[in-house]
C-alpha cells in the first residue's frame, strides 16, 4: 500500500480484515492529507469560526454575550488535538488489523518490488504480490505567485494558523478557497476572493453557486468574478497584488494584503513513484488510468483516490480503497459505481450536491423537472435564526426520476445523505414527496422541494405551471 490517506488506510484495513498481510508506506503521518492537512483540520477551524459567529450574533436571540476573543494558540491547540486523535485512531486500527505501517518514500523497482527510502536514511525493498497506489494530491503551486509559507501561502500553510491576518486575498473561488474564506472571515479577517471564471464553485449547479455567493457577500466576503490575478509581490510585511477583469471594471487594480492564499486547485502526486519501472505511466492530466475495479493496465497494481482521477474527494477514495481490497481478496463482482458521489463545501451555510446539476441534466438530453424549497420557508430554520439557503431537486420530467439534489443550507453535508440513497435506489420525486419526514426538521425541505416539483408544496406558493408554447409557424 503506497499512501496512508483515506483511500490507502481503508484499503489496508479491509485487506487486513480479509486476512491479507499488508504493509502500508507513507512519507508523512497516517491519515494522509485528509486527516493532517485537509478535511479534519479545516473542519475544526470552521467549527471554531461558527462558534465565534454565533456568539457575535447572539443578540438576535435575546442573549447578551461579550464579543468572542480569539486565542490563536488555543485554537491551534484544539485543531492539533483533533488531528492527533484521528491519526492515532487510524494507527490503532492498523494494529488491530495486522497492518504494518512504515514511514518512508516508496517507488517501484518492478511491478512486484517496491523500494522504500526510510526516514532514517536507509533503503528497503518490499516484494509484493499486489500493490495499491494511493498517493493522493498536493496543492498546485504557481510560479508567478511564489509561496513562502508566511505571506504567500497554500492550503497546507493555512491550516497552521500562525496568525490571523487583518486582510487576506484568496486566489480561487473553488471549494478550498471558499472554505478558508469562511474560516478567516469568522476569525475577523477582511477577505477578498478572486475567481477567473464567471461563477464560484465552477461545475456546481449554477443557481446554487449564485445563492452561496449572495450569502457570502452578505456576510462580508468580497468576491470578484471573471477577474484574473497578475503580479503578486512581497513588499516588506505586506503583499501587493494586481488584478484585472469584471471585478475591477476592466482596469488594473493593485491592493495591499497581509496574506495571499493561493487556492487554484490540486494535482495528483505521482512524481517520485518511478511508474515506468512497473510498466505504468501517468496520463496527460497526471492521473493513473484504472478500470471499474480500480485495476491499472498492470494486473497486480491498483490505483485509488486522487491519483485515479476526478473527483478529488476523500469519501470517493475510501470507497475505491474498499473496492480494490475486495477485488484483491478475490471478489470478482466488486466494482466502483460513481452514480452517486456527494460533494460537500463547508462554508456557512454549507453546500452539498449529488448527481446532475440542472445544466448537466439538460446537456445530457433530459427534459428537466425542478423542485425548490427556500430556507426562509422552513420553520426549523427560523428557530435556528438561519434562513439563508435553498434546497433544489432536479428530476426527469418524463420518468419523474431524481437526477440530482443540490443544497445550500445549514447541515447540508448531512442532509445530502438522503439524496445519495435516493439516487442509488432509483427514487422518483414522487417517492421523496410521499415519504413522511419528521417535523420540525431541515429535512422537511427536501420533501417540500419534491412536492414543489409537482406543484404540491404546502409551505410555499407553488410556481404556476408553464403555459404551453404555441407551435412555430410553418
């Protein structure tokens, strides 16, 4: 097992459960980027920011609470403790499932031999009947914006929380950029997000992206779309950044920031694997091609997670790891099915999606049926004083089959589970609308959105059905 991130440790543990002898190698800690630099530490920081926001707005609930004071070292300690607990948990699971964990950098010597450069400076060779590549991804570095880890940083640096800048420029309006925009805004920074594309969260349902953008701007996050960043240069303790585009009315604009976060995406890590020695190569995008069982063109070598292609999501890697392990153990029926891979963005409110967006469904030839339910109509959202957001269902007008679910709302990362199961089971919009949901809950909004698709929602005024269009003159 090359890599101990979400994909690697899932594959290793499942193989151990199935009675296989497993060695897992990673040059960093168990848990990979997810547990050490990504999913877990960022969510810990986001939770801190959420509490700060709630304290600062408690007066709306009739509570008189002093303004929250951020103890940077205390926050960093909390984040580190969360990370260490998760990493320690993975190591314990390795121990219980007879997985041997080795710190070191692995590369192929042949299709059945792995060379490991250990942290102590030695070199070992491991002979393996099967190998699983699970090396994950790393932040994309841009030469024009040279990272120093202090004032020009990437996402790995950002979770260290060495300081809370008064002003920060975030280059990139994708998942990573927007999550850190939420973190730093909550902790008191003035944030500008610059995105070169016409929308934030490119690839997400357009209406959902616009709704999130509206909410973030309301919270104080400045967002420039269709705008490119030019020069980024250190000037003493500040950074001067120049940008041009729609956000600057087509003129060059230069501003000073205490910090610049480059969040323009991630790249698969395959640089030091010596893939050629195993009879493999990365494709033009840097990924290793695999089949449904996550097997590469070399039959005894599998690839999972970010190295195996989009989307770059921990839970996709986890499922792929389990699939690869079961195939190695002899399950010929095990296969990866990407029909319902959810994606979550931990802004506030959160965004969660699964399946086809409205734009993707139309492009695929579907006549769509849309059902929407706004958070402001939710009784539970009102009790939480959190009524910004939207639940949107995309269905096929002819078959009524659910094609996609898209949510921007509190607890969206949990609500989307209903959409995942519905897509996996082939549910219709009517099925969802007929299902009794508990009251008062945020999940009711999903039922109401399904009912709205048929003009039957109770807590909103249902949109009038579109009048038939007159036939074109011949």
